[in-house]
């Protein structure tokens, strides 16, 4: 007999299952809806050279809604591109994201002011990533 807690299986980093896990977490986080009333941000993440090839996913925040999903943001304010090893390093904490930007390992295009203005959105997103990281397989 179960104790009422759902046992979650591991999901592979950047797989459709992983993106779906993040989509569910973002949708369930009431703080995102609150932030989406005050911020507008469309960010596309492109990860190249991974086990599944190139993966493109987005976070779209605005008009009181927050969505995470497959494909590019629309509208897209910012695009970040990086190789698989950089993405894994940043996601697992073995690589500092700021240093990866400075070293050119993460390439940024678009309106950087949107990134600066949306820092509360990134703080909320970090909480979601932390929750999903516990059940993510980075191989």
C-alpha cells in the first residue's frame, strides 16, 4: 500500500520528458503567475551537440501566464545558445553560469535589458530547476 506520495522516476536532461516535467512545475507554481502579471519575457534556450542533437526550449512569461515548453519563445526577447557540456555543467553546478558567459561558452542574443528586468522570474525558475534536478539524469 502506498503512503500517498507519488514516486517519480528519473528523466533524462533535455529530453521531452524533462521539458514536460519543467512545464508542469512552472504551471503549478502560483508565484510564476504573479510574476507574469508584472514581467514580460520570452527566452529561448538552444543546446547543441547533445545525445539527442540540438534541443530548443523556451520560457514565456507575460499577461499573467508562464509557460515552459518545446521550441522557440514567441515573442522571443532573448536567445541563449550553448553546447551540451556547458549546459550540463551549469545545470549541475560544476560550471558557473556567469563565467560561462564571460568565456563565450554561452552565447546571448537579443534584448539584454529584458534579462536584467526579469531577475525575479529567474529566481523563481531556479527553484523549479532545483526541484526537477533531484530527478534528472545528466548522462
